[in-house]
């Protein structure tokens, strides 16, 4: 990805997070302190709704395109479907429809185990079941965790530490920011490790054998490797774990059927 595009990508993501945090803090975003049932579907550019009693939040997060995108909650569980996505990008992601647990721009999900100091992460694991797009035509996207770090626990603005991504799959010409540095075996699989830096350092683990689901993925192992590589510091805080898709072209039908992230089993 070109440096200018990457810079725009992360600048937009931070700006959007600030807006979401502000709306949640004031109760203007659906499901945030309103006492009313959250909508099951949103087409708003930065729309979101709580899941599982607000322990998780699903976000539309269409930050990189003006084309239509909508997400719908997947029944009563922790999941969603991208039911509409008319993206035509060829040089970068159109959006990051996703679920998160943790703290984003000052808003924290209910019973969040984050922020948590990197040196005190404990047994951090995640299970995630996804489906590929069902729409016709060209489909270019990746399926990835997005995990954020900050030097302080009470960060009300954008994170100032680092970003770590874990890619489960990707299509032909979609790739992370930066360049491939080395390969490593983690969680019983082989991963390419990419590194780039725009404002914050970004380390990405790209699974060499793509999958659409993981069970009890040991996120702590990836954080440990990012720390060993010097991208993350043990004195920093993990602020949120996010999981979703970065559709470039198409995207209709991308689905998270179930998702969980736990620390020491809770």
C-alpha cells in the first residue's frame, strides 16, 4: 500500500474513533446509555450497536469509501453480517466492519478486561467463526484482528503506542502495511510477519495457510512476539481487541457467526 494512502487510512481510523467515543459518551449513539434496545441493523457510516449486553460492540466503520455498506446483528449471539457492500476500491480498504471488546476513545465495553498492562495479560484467548463473501463479481478483502496498545491506561484519544494485526485470510492483491520481515510458527501455524510505520508502528501476522475460523487462539503469544520484536513494550497497555474485515472491492456476505475474547477464561 502506498505510504500516502496508508497515512490517510490511519488518520481516518483515529478520527472516526474519536467521533464514536464522543457520541457514546454523550448517549447519542444507538445503544450507548440510552436505556433502549439497540438497533439490529445500521447503514450509518460510523453506526454501531452493542452485543451480548454491551460486552461487545459491532461497528460499521465505513471510513475509506462513500459506497453503501450495512451490517446486521447475527441473531442473539456475538456476530454480524455485512448484508450490503458496494465497494469498488482498488488501492486500499473501504472499511473495517468489526466487533470489539475493550476501550476505544474513552468508551469501554461492559465488564471489559481492558485496558490491561502487557506484562499482566494473563491467558488471553479468542475464538472467531467467519464466512466469506456471498456477493458476485470481484471480491477483495482480508479477515483480521486489530489489537491496540497505549503507554497509558486511561487514553481518551487515539492510541499512541502500536497496532498489531492478525490476518486469518486475504485475497490475491490485498496486503498489510509495510514489508514482510520474517516468518514464525505460532499457535500451531506458520505466519508471515510484516512491519510498517506511518505514525504508529504496525506489526501484522499473516497466516500462510488461510482459515475462516479459529478456536482459543492464544493472543498472548502474538503480543509476546510483538514485544520481543520491539514493536510493543511490556509497560504499555492493551486497550482493545477488534475482529473484522477490510473489504476493498465487494464485501457483501462477509459474516462473523460468533466471536469471543477472554482473559483467564472470563
